[in-house]
């Protein structure tokens, strides 16, 4: 990673830190030479701790991982969430964009011969960081980078890796469309898996599996989330704690929407959008906002529309149209760089050892420039060594940031070690419960939640009945007071205020009583309306408790009957 250059005094302090590392190595090897250890030990305590942290935020990830072995203090600092956030901010502030390029050896290669290659680059040359076996990349899937981690879905298997450290883990999923999300508030990674249901020849999504990664002591937890029916269409994109993707609701070619998954609260909502936004579209992040690049032709970029979501709550979109100076065939748009230029990248590797190009389009100057990235399967030796043949799908992810090891990375370390041990892996498989028992647990949790909601509504109904009884008694008492009209005009009227009787005017007393009765009558009407609404909710909750999956089947039946 390219980082800002160190100043002379920082270089001097960095050399002191290196001497500290050498000292620890000598102590570990049993070097007892006091004269050689005495001088570095003085330097050991001469660097302020905050300056040590500042220096470590500028180190590459691999050097940072080795620095964890220096001392327990350094290890705890590097693993702390505060340092992780500072390191991410330093990595994100670099002037040059870093991106990842992932591709498979071929869609025709099966089994253990499959390979997924992940390259990373911040300049004109890319470096091969990882080669993951038994994993491929289909033409509809991608490998986006989310907060320094890359996720790839292949069938019902979701693979997460850290290209900077080489950590990788694979998770079984209930759905074949799984994407990685990150909650910046709690610093939590979650995977959203779409569980499709075949209806009338279409794949309709109502149920979703949410996998919480690295939580609860470094393990994983799973939860089921439901939504109104929809048919997913576009790629999935994570922006500021939300996962977005385009879809038709409730079935194809009906209502275009953006499905929005809140990673933190695990809730799904829909955002309205114009129908043209979904046609031949790719979702990208444009200047911190969700945008859609819509090409005018299905297989090439010559002219395109840029739709930008200006207001998420109101669903307000803006549109700009651009014409490229040349035709870009078999290209897609993975996003933008730090300068705001729209990136166009190939979807497949070229046949033979051909150069790999990425295009950058400036929306202000209308200029299109081509940049060659060296090292992306552009020599015959690499292709022969890894058996690259035709139809090698490519996925480019811009704005990649190197991340050090923290809670989620520690989870990757643990899971990666388990995957290497066949005996442990078999033991884990035996401990997994069957799908029927998992569904039963999910249904039981759903039933308990609905029963709790019913109890809350019943408690609210009892409270309103007590309040209505109180107001009814007060209304009857005030109706008796209205008999003041029978008194003569010169009669004396007294009001009891505490222990004292205060004389009042007869007309004023009658007016106060009538106002009090009007207020009590209005409150009784409001309480009656609330009770009616609560009783309706109580009846619906009772039906839901009697049939735990009532809402899910109701949505599916409504879709099948065309409602």
C-alpha cells in the first residue's frame, strides 16, 4: 500500500522501534550480553506510546502482523478496535486508489481444479495476493471489497478472505446469493443470504438468512429475516452500513424497487425507483451516494444514464446522460475512484496473453482514458502454470483498503485453522443440526416473539379499560354538579380548595363544569378508539400465534393469486 512518506524524525523513531524488535529477538534466543542489550533497552522507554501507535498506523499490514509478536502491549494495541479504526482512516486517506481484481481459471473447470485468483494494486502493476482452490466465479457473481475483506458466493458456499493477511474461511449458506455487509457503528460484519422460493418459474425471495460473523466470542450466529416478496435483479452493494440491490416487487416486470438491508438492525425495506433504472443497470457508489449506471445497449457501453439517489427517504432520483468517445464491449462499471471518475472494467479475461486494461471516465471533462494494469494474466507462463483457458470471469472492486487483524480477522484465523484439520471439520459437521430442527427453532423463536407482543397488547387493553372506568365516574359526578342551574341567580356557590371553601360566581362555576365535561367526553372517545384498535391488533396477534408461519404463507399466496 502506498502511504504518505515519513518525516526525518519519524524515520529516526522507526529505527528505534526496529532496535526494540531486535532486542526482543535476542532475549528470546537467550542472548545475555548486558553491554549489547543495555543501549537498546534505554531506547525501549524513550518513545512515547502515542508516537508508537502513530508509527504503527503507517506500517504495511504484513509488517503490522509481525509486530504483534514484539510484546503483549503491542499485540493488545494492534487488536484494539480504536487502533483498527485509526488504521482504516489512515489507509483510506491515501491519495492513490487501491483496487482488487479477482478471476477464476474457467467456468468449465470443475472440482478441486477450480481456482480463484485475487490480485491487489495501487499502481500500474498488480500483485497476486491469494489463490483459493475449489472456488470459481460465475458470470452473475462478483467479489466486492467491504471494509478490507473480500466476499465471494459460489453456489451455497460463501467465502470470505483478507487479501492482506491471506486469511480465508468458507461458510455454508441456505441461499445461493450471499453478500457481505459491514456496520460502521458497532464494527460488525454480517452476511445476507437470499433464500429463493420457486413460484411460477421465478425465484421469489421472502426469507433471508443473516449470519453475524465474529460476534459472541469470535463465533458466528444465524438469524432469519422475512420481507414482502420480490425478485432480485442487480448486483449487491454495501454503503455506510446498508446493503442495496435492485429488484422487481412482488414479481418480475412489475414494480421496480431498491431492496435496502440495514446491517445493524437487520431490517429490510424498499426504496421506490423509476422503471428505467433497472434496465441493463449496475449499482455503484457515486460520491457517497447510491447510483445506477444504465447502459442504453445490453452488451456494450457507448452511451449511458447515471441515476443518483438524492433522497433515500423520499425516493428522489436525478438523471444524467453521457456519451463515450468509443464503444466498450463486455464491460461493466464496478464504481468510481477517489477522483470521482467512473471506472469501466472487463467482465472476462481476453483469450491468450493480452494486456489487461481499465477505463476511467471523467463526468466533468467528458474524457475517457485507458490504463494498463501489468501482471493480470498477461504472460503465457502464468496461464500455463495455472491452467487458464477460455471464459475466465473477472470481478474488479475499487476503493479496497488494507485491514489489520481484529475481532473478525481473529475469527478468520480460528476458522481457517479449523478448515485445515480434517478431523475437526468432520466433528463440526456431526454437531450441526438437521435443517428440520433449525427450522423448528426458528419457528419457536418467532412464536415466542409473537406471544410477547400479544401479552403487551393485552396489558395495554387492561390499562385503557381502567382509565375509561375512571373517566366515566368523573363524568357522572360532573353531571350531578350541573344541577346548579336550578339555583337562584343570587345564590351562594362555594368551591372546596384544600381545606378552605372559596366563594365563586354561579355563571363561572357552570362554565367550568361544562368545559370539564367536554374534556372528559373527548378523552372517552379517544380511549374507545384506542381500545377498538387494540382489540383488532389482539385478534390478529392471536391468529399469528395460532399459525406461526401465517404471514409468510400469506405473502406467498398473495403473490400466487396476483394480488
